[in-house]
């Protein structure tokens, strides 16, 4: 067990914190992850390279093995979220306003998740199925005659924003503004998305906060059959979400509900182009094979790449002593390519079983609430694409500059026009 004093610890030569590392391709980053999984178990890493954020002088522990990611995720009594879950150390006011229950711990997290979970019942999710299917048909209707499209703007982004806005109860006229706000928040490291993030992020956060509070007030006065009505009026153990909790969760829904699904869809379209035999296998028995295929698409995309936790008491993980107050960062792409868990993880295998990926997190109290909605979207959209424009081919993607979201900004696709 290593117990070196923090002041004398050396950072590992394979580093994961620089902008240069995150500018590499996913496969190039995997080369570094593979070295660390094999040699270091846990490695000490320097603070993330970002002069705009408050300094984290002591750096963090990198969690790159699948089993260690799962352990950290599930030991919520040791590794907590309340001090921030983003790779960077966000300012406290921004942290509170943008991360909702992501940055909460028990008992407050459990109370709010119980309230929120009441709005994610099987009935609520089932209600969305027909809406999602209709959106997918409409989206493909709009491009099928053209023979070309942008897989992000015309398909993936459109589906994700329609789904989450319809689910919450946001009017169609407001969809573009909500989508743009979510894009700025998750793309904050990419200068193409936002050049002046110091000014833009607080402004966008306040816009979403005001929007959420106004919508909640409207739904308390006149409930409808949407998610905001359920959240604003649900009572669990005598409690309802207050305006702060509602607006914070509204922001989280808008961000997580648009960008993660959007990028999973786009990576899926690229994967089906790069692996034509896998596409043919899926198309041959879509209904029978789509279940395992979706799990593999999520593993392959791993749309959320990092989350941070803070250790609150001395703990030993993988033979390494972690001291109270130290930070750990989970690297989900590394966990999803761990060869001790996955056979040939560098190959798309739509029949992969079992597939214990950490694409929705490693379990525990912060496991993704919206995972079933994401799966509904993938199923419905792929059915439309493979049925109506089955020869679609994706071009080269333009990747998002980010150490948080494995995102694609744009990607052309071509296909035989529908007649």
C-alpha cells in the first residue's frame, strides 16, 4: 500500500490533464489509458490545464480500471459529489446552479432523487414512446429526399432537443434557444462553441434558471401531462421540490437530456458506417438484436468521459492509499475499453454479452435516471434510418474540444434519396 506524503508525490509521466492530451483522438487517448491500466492502477495526475478555473494545486487520482470506476461509483459513503463532479473545479455559484443532484450527497440527494424518480415512472417513459417515434419519422421525412444531411444538426441534435423539450413541456418556439444553451454549457472548452465562456456561462445559467422557474410556476397553476407538471406537483414524504431545486434540475435535464443522447446517436451513425457487417447483422433481425446493439452503441460512444469525486475519509483503492480531501477522477472511456472486462473492446460487437459498460455511470446513487429514454430514442431513430435510408454513409466527424463530453460538432452523411 502506498502512503507517500502528498508534498513528495510525483505526477505520473503518462498525463491526462493537458489540453494536448484531450486534443488527441479517442484511440490515441486509449493508448495512454492502456498503459495506466496495466502499470499504475491509480496514478497521480497534475491539475487540469485551465487558467480560467480556480487552481487545484494538489491534482487528483486518475481512476482508469473498470472495477475501480465501479467501486468509486458505488461507495457514496467514501467518494462524494458535493464538492463538484466536473473535471475542472467550477466556481461554487456555477456548481450549485448547473449540476443539481449531480453535485449533491445524502441525505439531500436521496430526498430529491426520490421526488424526481416519481416523475420517471414506467408510465411516464411509456408515454414518450409514441412521441419519440413520431419525431423520428418527421426528422427522416425532412431529409430523406435530399440524399445528404448533417448527422448532428439535422438528425441527432434535432431528435434530442425535441425529446427533452416535449418531455418537459417546453413550447416548440423555445426549442432552438434551449438547445443552444445546452450546447454552450457542455461545449465550454471549445472556442468554436463559445469564445468568451467567462461571460457566457453565467448568462446562460441565469437564462435556464429563469426559464425553469417560470415554467414551474405555470405548471403549478395549470398542470399538464408533462414532466414539469409532475415535478412541480409531486409530493414525496410530504415534500415537493422548491423553486431552487426545480430550476436546477430543469437545467440538468436540458443539458444532459440533449447533449449526451445527441452524441451517442452521432457516434452510432459513424460506427454503422465503419462496421458494415455489424450493420447488416442488426438489420437482419432488428427487433431481436436492437437490445444488445444499443448497449454496445453506448459503450462505443461513452458520451460522458469524466466525473470527479472527493474522498471524505482515508481509503484504500487498488492498493493505493487515498487520503480524506483528495480528488479522484473517473475516466469512463478507459473503463469501457478495459480488456480484463471486455473482449476486443476496440471492435464494435453488437452481440456483446455480457456488456457491463459504464456509459451510464458505474452504478450507485448517481446512475443515469434518463437511460431508458435514451434507449427509446436510439431504437426509434435506428429503425427509421435502417428502414428508409439503409445505405447511409457517414463522412469524417468534426470533434468537440472537451475533456467532459465525447462530442461531435458536425458530420456529413450521404444516402440514396427516398422516392
